[in-house]
C-alpha cells in the first residue's frame, strides 16, 4: 500500500515498524459542542484506513483522543454556569452518538487529556531539563521553537515566513515570538493541576504528544488528522516529541482535505458549518458517510444539499442490489454450473481492483466505482431472471458485503419486519398457495388487493418478490 506522506510530499510504500501491525494516532475532537460535517470527514476517512488495513490482515492499534480541557470548554462551562467536566462529558457522549450513526468503529483507546496529566508533566519536565523548554516568571512553560532545527518540516514553510507571522500576545512572557505554550498558569476561577511550575493546565499541543507516547510508544506508524492541523498543531507535536524522545515521532503523516461551503472552508470560526446531528435529522447518517467516501480523502468537498441527495440515491441503488441478491441466495437451488466459474473469476477481479484502488493512497473514489461495477454485474448476471445457483450467489453476496464494509457502508439494516411487511408477506404466501391449488380467482383477488395498496409483485423462478410502488 502506498500513502501520500505529508512529511515528504510524495507517495511512499507503507512499511510498518512491526511487520503485520500498524500503530495509528488520529487527532480527536475538542469536546465543547456538537461535531460539524468538517469534523466528520477525518472520522470517516481514517476509520476506512483502519478497516482496510484490518481487511488486509493487519493488527491495528488505533488511538483517538478527546481534548477535554481547553479554553473553549472553560468558556462554555462559564456560559452555562457549570464546570468543565460536565461540558466535556456531555459532548463526549454526543460525539459517540454521532460516531455510531456514522458507523465509526470505536478506537482501541480513547484517551482524555485530563487522564494523561502525569505523562504530560513528565514530558514537559524532560524538555525543560534538556533546554528545549523554559518556565516563565508568570508560571507558563514555553517550548524553544528555534532550538529544534527541524521546525517547519511538516508544513514545508520557510522559517522566515513562520517567524514573520509570530507574535507575543498580551500576558505572555516568551523569549521569542515563535515559542509556544506547553503549560499555562492557572487564571482565577479556572480548573488547574499541580505541577513543578505551579498550578495550571497543559497547552493543546503537548496533550497529543503525551497520549501518543503513552499508548503507542516513542515512534508511531501513522499520524493523521485534518489538513487544518498541519500547522501549528502537528508541527508543534513533532518538535516537542522528537526533542523529548530523540527519535522520529511518526513515519507517515496523512491529512484529509477541507469540506467547503460556497467554496469556503467549513469551520465554526466562519459560522458556515452544519452539525452532523442536524444534517442526519434530515438525511440520515449514512449519506453523510457516503459523502466522505465518494471523493479522494485529500480532495476538497464542496458541501450542498443536492450532493447529499445524490449520495442518498447512490446508497439506494446499492441497497437494492444487496436485497435482490439476498432474495436469490434465500430461494435459489443448490449446485454449480460451468458459467459459475467465469462469474467467480470476475468476482476475484473486482476484489483485486478494489484493493488496487485502496492501495493507491486510500483511493475510495475508485474503490466505490468498483463496488458499483460489481453491483451492475450482480444485477445483470445474478438476478432472479438469470436463475443462478445458490453457491455462486453466496460468493457474490459475501464479496459485496465485505467490500461495502471496508468503506463502512450499507450498515443500516432492519432487525425485524414491521407489521405491514408481515401482513403483505402473508398475503403473498396465500396467493402462492392459491396458485398451487389452481385457484386463479383467489390469486387474482389477492394481487388486486396488493395492487390497490401500491404493492408491486414480481414472480421469479426463486419465488415472488415485492416492493412498494408509486
């Protein structure tokens, strides 16, 4: 598998540190509000990365953090006259609700910043001892950015440009405008933890370095997140981690593209965002996931209602294919015939082409195109009209489901039939019995009754299928 590595700006063969294993760290949300569509993209993209590596037989340790202490969380708690823990816990649970709706597999570990405080303080202490960090008079601790010669290697920005944009804010006691906070001294009324530098709380960047090292080790295989995190967040993670640990922080860096609205990046700061929850109320969660799958993860997506409607229609075609194939499997006769071997070879070709697409930097756009070609082949050659045997239909269904599962699609299933389904199927069974007994009048009466209820019947060699027409 080849991955576009942001660090080198080229596709590279993925070679894990330990053969057959992959250690992945994905930056998770700051939990102070509902997630928006832009947040959903890295969730879906890197869930697919994990699913595909597991599909290819790798053992994946997938760590995604929760930033549960932050200026925004504190501000939200003050607005609601509550505490930061209440706010963080509420939105962690809301995140999990949306993640389940999007069919995101639970991370191997979901560490929280507040539960990793000992490790955070340990890393900062090491950086101070090594001269890469310094305590300021006000109790803050800063990282000496210019002391790390590799600063800027991820964002590929010249140091002069980065320095030009750096400023020292009011109340900051930096040696240099480029330095960034590792520890923030507590302000009146804010939550705090005890440390060698006084009461305070960690800076944003140090949290991820500590959680990644705690659960994945000094060097990880893949670090991933949204494109907006490249600078300064991931750049700063590299600096503090490599200065502390003395080894590369991550071998591969993957970043997904933006979601735009009217060709502007979707973000809370621009107030042009839509939450996953509100979109799901209108369209359901799965079309949102499909939206993330349909484009290559590094390409921008221009969000629109029309695009979501197209995603819904595409999913309906895939569901219809699967339902038809399930009907064939349930009703077809056992056995094989000569043409089945030709179909089996084509199934293997679809699987190979799917993997080729995914091996090419997780090209889900091409992979889903293969899935639709497979669906077309199934509809043409394994339909009720062609009367296939059970074994080849089962093989096709297994492949179809497994490829859809890699993409995290087609996960909405009816657990039980509703009363209307049962009533219709009872009527259909009575019609079948009437036809067997050559009671044509009764069979026609039942068909007319179903037709009046807009139930369309299709008699096939495997049995009678039905669907609701207009």
